[in-house]
């Protein structure tokens, strides 16, 4: 297979190491390909790369506030779709009531993230308790429903026509980031057996974005046993142990949680700041030319962003230089706290994402202007 042209060059004033020991009075910008895995260079600028005074055209950073979404139907298939491409569909759904029907996605794997609430998930494979902060991977074709004990608010991330897998841990070994022993699976327990009955049940099946309804004279979640390697798994963000370096700011890819062929899902969780006095303590400026980036802000304080609260989403399209907000630049070497206090779900999509009309009413159109504030 042909390789990228790779001829390492050093020109002018440059640091020996990325993200550390920057020339005095400069701002580093990373220019990379293939996310954070391809060839890369680091340019040192006299001014912040986001220090523009005006911005025109469609290539702009955008922000959306899902807290403003209030009208949801009774089914996950009534979820509000905000972003989509051929490989990924990003939706938000909330419910105060237990589902009175089953659903099945025949278009792709479903990844649920519980932003708020608690309940029980019942599926072909058994019963799983759910709480805030849980991820649940549901393989394509899984029948499931939720019983709600506290009003839930979910992200639904569909890997269209594909499957979710775990990232390659490489040199870190198979137990890095999280040990697969922490992945929980559904159980055929007493709660599962108790929900089996002989009354009519509907199953709403989504295929090619159209929904069909099957009606059974009994509950089709009537398994008495199963075996195999295809099944749902649950992971809570609290079981993620982030990869860290006290001398180097790790790229978002080091926090990858799940991967699909055309996108990756990363989880940012609380961690200590770097302690080397000459290592940067904030996300570095980067020009990611191959991926659109979505960040859903779940909990905590988001140290590299300003005016962002839990439930908001930012979209940084490929080709847009971004990194820390101007306010965060003041703490590039001297953070105000010993570590971060944020939880966020990051999606890097290889293909451009379409912003749906449903996202327009909840967009914060002033987000692009929030980058203009001069650095301290």
C-alpha cells in the first residue's frame, strides 16, 4: 500500500517535542492527517490560531443546547436526530415513562449513553440495570425496552450497517483504559423472568429509517438461556481509567472507548493535569483535516471551553482550527486546579456530518464569536 510522504524537517524556532517546551511567546498548532494517527507537523505562531476578528461562511464552529429539547415521543424511534452521515446517526431521547413496547434496530449497532436518570433495560439476552453515565452497546437486531425508575435522557448513536468494537490498546496492553472485566452483560435473573407474560406485545423494527410493527400474543423476551459471543455490554464512565502523562498532553484518541469503521467514540473523564512546568495543560490547537468532531458535555466543568454547560454539544468541522478557548489559554502552563473535572462524550467522524433541521432551534449562534476574545 502506498505510504504518505514523510520527510522530517525542522525549520526556524521549533520545540524538540510536541506540546512541550514551546518557543517563548508562541502558540503551537498541530496539522495532522487521519485524526491523530497520520503524518503530523507542529507550527509555532506568534498569535493564537483562533484569533480572528470576523468569521463568514459555513465552515464555522457550532454549539447546540439539548437541554432545550422538551418534546419527545414514547419510543426511541421518536428521538430527535441532530447529526447524521452514511455511517453515523446521532439522536437524543428522553422519557419519564416505561416503554410499553419493544424496539429493534435492523440498520446498525446502537450505542446508548445515559445522560440522566435510571431504570432497567430488558432485551433478548436478559436484564441490565441502568444509571447515569452508562454506555450500553446493543448489537444490530437486539430487541429491547426500558423500564424507567427515574426520568431518563439518552444519547442514541447508531453505527449504520456496522458494529461497535473496542479500540486497539497497542503498547499499553489489553487492560488499559478499562479492563474488559468491568463490562457487564445482561442476566437471565429474577427481574427478567418476572417481566415475561402472555399478553400482547408490539415490536417496532427500524429498517432503512422506516418503522414496521410486529404484534405478538406473548412477550417475545421469553428466553430461558443463551450462549455465545454476540451480546450487549454495559460500561460506566467511572470505570474508565484515562491514559495520562505528566510531561505530555495526550491527544483525544488516547481516550477512545469504542470504534466503528468510520468514526470513534471517546470519553473524557476527570484526570490530573500534567505536572511538567513546560508541558501545556490545555488541548493543543489543531487543524484536523479529516474528521468532524462532536463533543457532548455530560457533567462537570469544561476547562477548555467557556459558556458551556452539561447537555450542550459542540461541532467543530474538519478544516476548522480549534483548541482551547481564549480564556483557557491563560492557564496553558499554570492550571487553577490539580486536575480536570469534566465528563464528555467525543465523536470523531471520518465523513462530514449533516446538521439536521431539528438542531436549528437549539443552536447557540453566538458560539463562533466566543472564540474572538483576546488571549490574556
